[in-house]
C-alpha cells in the first residue's frame, strides 16, 4: 500500500514562490501516475499537474508556465515548484497517486498554501 506525505506549504506574497514536496512510501512500484490537486474554499478539488512513471507531464491552464512538476525516484519524492504565485492559487494542495494495478487513488493529508495580495 502506498502512503503519501506532503510538505512545503505556507504563506507567501503575490509573485513569490514555494516548493511543495510529496514523499512516497510503501508499494511505490505500483504507482502509475503522481499528481497534484488543489481545493480552494467553496470550490471543487481540481487537478493541476501530473507526471507519469515515464515522465510525461500535464498542467492545467491555470498553472501552465508558472508551476513545474517533477519527481526524484531515488528519493521517492515528487515536487511542485510554484512560481509567480497569485492570490487565486490559495488552496489546500493534495498529493495523489494512482495505483494502476488496484485501480485506486491514494491521497496525502494536504498542505495549505496561502498567497497574500
């Protein structure tokens, strides 16, 4: 079973940067896709970036050009580099892993990102 732990959230001013980390443990060999989602108050959780085991990436239009997803398999860690942050990026950010063999999504506990104007 896969476990996920996020870190790196916090408070930053508009235009600032943060890097989120997602540490994976357990049966990580069954992970097909790692992703970052976010959920702002009163809104649905949305997919903002994902990276496959082959290294293919996807970004939502709202973060494209500002955020970069990456993974360090030697450290069993995924990252989200967030630059040029805006107040509308304020949300709880969740790490997600898709276990293809189990057809199951695993979630981390979430980390708060707050961007002040």
